[in-house]
């Protein structure tokens, strides 16, 4: 068992309906089969835990009602908590360890587009790579319309989805520049999540 091992952290993001969870699930199984230990955490879960511990919120819906300063404090704390957790897990793991962080690279709000990985977050996480799972805007909207349990009417427009995808690339590259991370675009074509998962696995192998 190695002590003080730094975990390799990968940020993964994608619009609702892009199939990110499916791609990541397949990639995780393949990496585990190759002897690589993989853990996935949700960034929002850590933000919620931090704010709940401080007694500031009871659920996710209350987070966006908090003052911006407190939200930024929670973002930085979440990034720090995730890195500490992954480093501890890597130190205890005799196999190679990869930590995936499921999060947003941008957030659409009534006040504009906000970065999901601003300096105070990305400097805490310090990922090796940022992966954007993508699909054609038409496929994304079609998937959203099929999945009534996760339907987002504010995203169910082909033109808007294309705009958001273009912006996500800009935001991801901007964040990666701050910490020297790589950026990869994972294309999840309809009915071929295994191909997208292979791309993820290849990136992990080469980190």
C-alpha cells in the first residue's frame, strides 16, 4: 500500500439526455476488468453535504437561494473534499486508482451562464482531464422527450442544445487551461455507447 498517493481525477460532464451515465457505467466496468479501481462521485452531493453540515440548507433546491458568496464557498469546499477523499482512497488502494467527478461545466440561470468549474473549484480539484460527453443536438432532444422521468423543457430545443454544447466546449477549455488539464470530447452516437466508453477507457490508459 502506498502512502500519500495522488489520485488521478477526471471530470466528466454532459447535457441531460446525452447518455453520460450509460457511457460512464460501461467504461467503469471495462476499467475494473483491467484491474483499475474506479470511483465516481457527484459534485453536487458534496456541495449539499457541506451546506447541510453547516445547517444552511435542507435540500438541493435551497442551494440556489443562498447568497452567491456562500455558494462559492460551498463549491470550493466540495472540490477540496473530493480531492482529499480521492487521495485517501488512492493511498489505500494497491491497484491503480481513478476518480471521476460528475458535474457541470456550465449552469444556465435567469442571470446568465455561470461556470461550473471556476478558478476556486478547478484549483481544488486539479483534474488530469475534463471529458465532455456529446451527441447530436437532435439525438439529445429525442432522448429527453423519450425519458419522461428526466424531461427538461428548458433544454428540449435543438438550437438551444447546440448553443449550450458550443459553450460547454469553451468553458471546459477555459477551466482546463487554469490547471493544465487535457480536454476530450466523447461522442456518444445513438445505440453505440460502447464506442464512447472505449474512448473513455483509452484516455484513462494514457493518463
